[in-house]
């Protein structure tokens, strides 16, 4: 039994090394964004609070993830972190202020059933298909995807935003969605 566990353990390590355990090269789609969400929860905790979460895609290096996060919102301290090619680096510490009588958590969001990167990845795919169908742009490229949480703390006004470009550059197309995935507007 010990030999079996050892073989399974070695196999898992080899697979992680050979397949790359990094979120840096995950495709900018629903599956890839789900992996990114799992990494964020592993790095910052299941119950972390965010004011900013942006995924930028660069074909040569993959995903660039930027977050402003706090494990304890009432401390009024947040940290800004960036990940490139799977390497996390803290870029700053931020002190925030909230209106008197308010709780800091009211101005932040969590990754859960209401707001998820899986949904954002699904909307990247939906936007790409819509752009191909309406504008005859084949294989549009993700430039950026992010969660736009309103500064006034009204979580009902939270939006998913997807920015796509044609494969050879040019005009950018911005799609804004409600939390339920309904399209608000497509701008170019």
C-alpha cells in the first residue's frame, strides 16, 4: 500500500511539472478562469474580499492577474498583488476610507455563487461568439476581463466587463454584462 501511495504521489508531481501548475498559460475561457479562481482562493483564502480583479491576456506570456484584496476588510488595509506567468508579487499596501457608519465589506466583493470568474470566463466565450457572428471577426483575442464593482457599494450594479480585439489588432470591443450574464451594452 505504501508503494502505491508513493507511485501516485510521484505521478501527481510529474503531471504538475509537465502540464504546468501555473495559471499564467491557462486559456482565457470559462475553464481557464475557473482555474484562476481556484488559485486566488488558495492564495488569498476562500473568504477574501476584493475591490479590483482584472485579468489581462497577452499571447506571449499568458494571463496577467491583478487584484486588490483583503482578508480582513474592517482593518481598512488592502494589498495589491500581480501575477505574471504564475509568479505572484505584492506591489503595494493600501489604506482605505469608508463613509462613517458604513462597513468596509460593503464596498468589496467576494468570489462566490453571485460573483465568479467561471461566469466571467463564460462571458468571454459568449462575447467572442457574438463578435464573430455580428462583425465577422474570427478568433477575437481577449485583451482584458474584469469585475467592475461600484464605488458606492451597490452590489446590484456590479458588472462583468470583457474587452476583445481582432487577432491582428485594431478596434477594441467592450462588452458589459449584468451579474446574471445579460448583456448591457457592446461598445466599439
